[in-house]
C-alpha cells in the first residue's frame, strides 16, 4: 500500500501525531504501527487455521491471501486495512448493507479466506455454501488482538504486489472485483496529493462507510501524506459542525449530499465551521445549487468536485458550476470513441477512454468477463461524454444516453435543467420505447420533501383527488415551461410523472432502470 512508507516516517518523526480518529477512539502514528503488528498476527493465524479447507485466493493475487472487513465501524475498518498495508496481504471491504447473497457470492468468487463481520446471517450463509474460510465478529477479533504475540514490524512492499481488492458495484447486480497493485495506488496518491490537497498534519473529516471508495481513498490519501482522517459510522447533519469544530477540521471529503448539511450548519452557527477551508466531493453529481448554497453560507470555503472511477483512479475535477465540465488532470489521457473504437471529434457524444498509471489491469475472471482495458492499454468503465475545448463533459453511463428521432440525448443533461426547481424534489429522466421515434424522454419527479404537510396532503377524502388533479396539471405546466426555456427541443421530455420517492442505491444514487420500471408498474403516476 502506498501509505506504509509515510506511516513509518511519520511515526518516527511525529509519533504522537493523530492518524485515525473515530467516535471516541483514536490512534496516533506510532500507535498505528504497533497496532498493525497485532492486526496482521491475528489475520495470519486465522488464514492458517483453515488448513486444507482454506479457500484458494483468485489467481490474480499470485497466492496472496485475501481478508475482508464487513463491519459498520468506520474506525475499525480503516484501522484493519491500514494495519495490513505493510504486510503480504490483500484487503477488501464488503458493505454490510449489500444483499446477503451478493456478499456470499463475492467471497466465493474471489477466494476471500478470512471475513471480519458482525452479521450472524452472513456466517450461516457462508457455512451453508460450503465455504472453508474463517469468519468472526469484530469483538472476537479485538479479543484475539489483545492476546496475540505481535508480528514483525510492517515494511514497504514491492510495487507490483497486489494489496487491495475493490468492487465496481453491489446493489443491482453481482459486483465486479478488481485488484490494485501498490504501484498503481502510489500513482493514484500522487494525483490526489497534487490536486485535492491532503498533506502533513491536515485534519480531514470523511463521514461515510469505508466500503465507499470515496471514503477509502480519503483514508489512504491522508495516511499517505501524514495527515489525520476523522471517520464516522453514520452521517449525522446535526453532529457534522460539532465534529468540525471539536477536531479543528480544515478539509471535508464526502458525497455531495453532505455539502448541503455543511451549508445548513454554517447558517445555524457560522462559527462552527470556522476552521474549514476545503470541501472535496465525488461519487455523484454536484448540482450548481449545492455549490451556491455552500458559497453563500461559507464564502471563504473552496469546493472541488472530482471525477474518477475506482478501477482507473482520479481523472479530473470541476471547481465551478454544476460539476459537469471537468478539467482533466495533467498526465491523464482522455479520449472519446465510438462503438467501434474510432476517435470522435470535439462535441460528439461517445464512450470515454482513459490512460492512467493508476488503472487496474482488469476485472477478476471469477467475477466478470468484461474487459477493462483495450488492446492499446487505455481503459473504459462505459462512461459517456464529449470533449469541448479541451475539457470533458460527463453525460453518465451508456444507459444514460437515449436516441430519440435520430438525436442522442444525455439524460443527465435533461435532469440538470430541473435542479433546484421549487415544488419538486429530485428528478430522473428515462427513455421509454416509442414505435416511430425509437424512444421518447420521460421525466419522473419526486414529490417535494414537505409534500406530506402540504394542503393537498391535509385535504379531506372528498376533495383530495380533485386537489391532486389540479396540482398535477399545475406541476406539469411548470415543468413544461421550464423545459422549453432551458432545453433544446429534442431534449424536452414528452411525458411527465411523479413519484413519492425515486428508487436509490444504498449509497443514495438514483436507479434509472428501476425508475423506468416504476412507470411500467404504476408506482410513478402520470401528470
């Protein structure tokens, strides 16, 4: 892992400097080094306990055993991953909120040999599947640590050695797994350090599960640069400002939804975020409204919205507007190609291909036959976009592009036209089949968050249906007027729907496919 050298150097020069902090628990750099010796001693013994029944790790690891952590404690997840970084070990995080069978299949497909998890059903399901590894809860793991004879001190490992097992998804289909070598992540850390401003002694707050790549990267970049990372098991908007103030946090790394919480906290108590200098977001679209909300509440705080893919690494960032226009980082190659792999001119929509030293070699054969890299070494995760004036405009994945009447329509661009519109929540554009045009664009809007307390929600039974019909007509008219004002004709939705809440992943991203299904089965009501 690229953090081992930094951890050892910081522990020697600044042994008491804070490395990891959770809710009521913390480790300085010297303590983290000593802690890692017990972490590896226990993990190594657990792999040995399986004996002949031990699962064989995926061939891509070259025989290095895999240990997975699937607990809700962000602090202990990060502590164990950091502890294994200086040893011959591959680490993985499995989101405990993934469907049970997803987790089971991942363990079996990748050859994970040790699992630290607090879900008894997970243990039962693995046993029923005939898995020969070892699974134990966090409390038992910590008890073993206290009794363990420490292993030899951690050391910097060879650059081509695999150390981290990551996953592309885990919500609607079985996750695709891929490995990171130490050299690949050292390259990724170099990009992050140059542009996202971690550094020695910098206090970063990263609220969210470490199973999220955004939080995991924050842990790695902080420890890899001698900084401190403050973690939280669950995001609480009320505790956010208090944590920033107590820890003297100057940098927050979080999903865009946290930006609104920071702005709200600053409006309630402007002094609470006095130490904050930078907010870094990623993992989802950042609306212009969120950027403006933060600027109004904390005008001195900077906001960087980065774009990357877990398989590839950091690619570029946006520092203004709605985050859809990305400045690609120096040293990263970006190209737009058609379905046949031919390059497309500026302004044309196509598939984004990236050249980056941090890119993984490919998906594990046991989890996906999909190639990550092309014959020329460039990689694509299927993101769609176009290059305009040297900058990258992101348009989502392949399923986010609709072809209607011969026009390519980027559905995220449709959605952005309605961001922040009064009277509705979030919006999702989908493509519906059409006999003549191939498909038509439909927009599904969430009811406003306060809809339950609105006059229509309080109306008695005899008038509620009539009131709802009038409200739907009014909403449809307002949506159509906004579309006509902000969208090219081929982008204007032909059909309009409302839904109480849009379908989302466990991470909060809207599921476009399931939204289309909600139209088909009547969960979304036509306006």
